[in-house]
C-alpha cells in the first residue's frame, strides 16, 4: 500500500534500504542463530555500520539525528523480513533516548556513540517480581553513600543482560521508598560487583534471553544516576513511550512477515480445483489481518510523530493504543498464518509455529493488553478505577 501521503520520500527510501538489508539475512538467518545458541551479531553490526541502529540519536554523538519514527521503521522492516532485532527496543530506543535527553555530557560521550554504532548495548530493567504491571510498587532502592550510590533490589524478565555492556535500572531513592513512584535511573555496568544475573528459561525461539537480576548492595559511582533524582515519571516516560512505539513496530513487522508467508502459500497450494487462497474462509481472515496490521501501522506512525514533535502526553496515549493494536494484529496474523499452512504451519521446516509464542510477547510486554485498556478507560474515557 502506498505510504506517500504519510511518509516522506526520505523515509520511504530508508524503508526500502532496510528492507533490502533484512532480505539479505531473512528468517533463515535468525532461525540458524537461535538453533546455534548465538546472537544476530553480524546483522546487528551491519545495521550499526549503516547508521540504522542509531538513526534516532543526535548527530554530534554519531547518530542519524532522526527520531523514533525512523528507528521504528528500521525495526519494522527487519521484522517484516523475518529478522527483527529485539535489543533495538531497549538499547537505542529507551536507553539512547533517556541518555540523550537527560544524561550529563560525560554520560553522552561514554555511551551514545557506541549505542549509535551498535558497538555498545544497553539493557533496561524495570519489572520486579512483586510489582509486575504495577510499577509504582517497585522497591529497588538507591542509597547515597558519599559520592557513590548503593543499589539493592531484584528485577525479572530483563532482556539481553548477557549481551549488554550495561543495564539501565529503574529504582527509587531511599527517602522515596514508599508512596507514588518517583523513579531514578541508574546505569549499572555488567561486571559491577554485586550485580548478578540468572537466566530465566523461556519458551521463546529468540536469540535474546531474559534474566532475573539480583542487586546486592551494588556500589555505583555518583555519575551512574541519569538525570535528576527528582525528575520523577517524566524522565521515565521519555524512555517508555519509545519502548511502546518500538514494540508496536516489532509486532507489525512480525505480523507482516507471517501474513506474507501465508499469502504466498495460499496462492499456490492446491488441494481442490483452485489454490486454497480462493476459498473465502481463508482469504477473508487474511484480508482482515492485513487491514488490522495497516491500522496498527498508522497508529504507530501517529504515536512516533507525536513523540518526535515533543508532545509527550499525546504520544503516551497514542503509543499505548499503537502497542495494543499492533500486538493484537500480530497475534491474529501469526495465528492465521499457521492455520493457512495447515500441517505445514506446525513444521520446523516452515518455521511459523515458533512465532506463536513470540507474537504473544507483544501482548504482555512492556505493558500488558489489560493495562492499556485500563489506561484508555481511565485517562481517555474518564471511567472510574477499580484498583
Ligand atoms: C519476552 C519478554 C521480555 C521482557 N523484557 C523485559 C525487559 O527487557 N525489561 C523489563 O523490565 N521487563 C521485561 N519484560 C517484562 C514485562 O514487561 C512484564 O512481563 C509485563 O510488564 C507484565 O508484568 P508481569 O509479568 O509481572 O505480569 P503481572 O503484572 O503479574 O500481570 C499478570 C496478568 O494480570 C493482568 N493484570 C495485572 N494487573 C491488572 C489490572 N489492574 N487490571 C487488569 N488486569 C491486570 C495483566 O494484564 C496480565 O495479564 C519482558 C517480558 C517478556 C515476556
């Protein structure tokens, strides 16, 4: 479908260039990386070299000077080619954005050029075992000790800690341990003493792994704190809105990939007189998936445009809606794709079945479907809260 009305020529050129890169790697590459227990290092390095990983980061730190619009487009196209890079959701999108917007000059110099080129990676940890969807209950606490910080707490499901040079941890300060969340963001380098990470076994065919983090009196330099300890939620959402937009792009990319595979199959597979795609019982659900994916892409474009224009509040609502729409569209597209292939939909050879769990991730993380419905019920529609 033509995007000429909503995408500049420059963006369309970027989309085409990233799609060409994705095509060179494709689903076979990701499948082989997962099978061999490796990481998509070659693709990550090439995308970094071509300027795609840091396309949203400031030019003076080696980035492309674009916004989340460009970064989301990159992730979507790689996903549509079957080789999404999950760490893009956290490394350049959350961590790169937060450091660009709130970091000190020293933090920017230390991290941004590497995050932009892909030579450095940063994970992001907010989820806690006893807080889950309710981030206001997080208890990871930073205590001042002279010029240093001492960080203690636990996190779960943090992606890519093993391959990240550092993790941006959301905590709170000691004097703000209770009450409404006033988050503080700390950069914790992977080898910091007291920073332990244990792999959580997941039923996901993805190269990036999830980890439990145990931080036992991790001693951090004063400059580990990003931004102000009093800036509160504003700073955090500067990173969380891009995360939602990127998750939407991740989901629509995956949905497009699955739908493309299903359509190719339905065009040629013939068990009666016509290819199976001629049966409306298959054709209509595929058409519906396409419409839902296009709608989700449109909302993602809107959310990214609002964020890049500096409208954090407007972007928050749109990013939530985009993430919701994209996750639902992706889950349905993958389900329909598997079904379209019949028995082949569940074979290793065709490689679609593993997307069933992968697509579900976007429905749960970084904020679940229900929490978005809560947000829209309360914030957008003004309905009363039940919790
Ligand atoms: C593959 C994967 C990667 C992840 N990567 C990261 C990462 O890099 N960093 C990170 O910090 N986290 C990460 N997460 C964690 C993710 O953000 C959380 O799983 C998610 O926020 C949900 O939290 P929870 O798992 O504790 O579920 P819970 O909060 O326990 O929720 C369980 C269920 O209850 C529902 N529920 C909860 N409260 C309400 C309510 N008030 N109303 C209605 N329904 C409700 C939820 O919608 C959900 O369906 C990842 C998760 C996965 C699966």
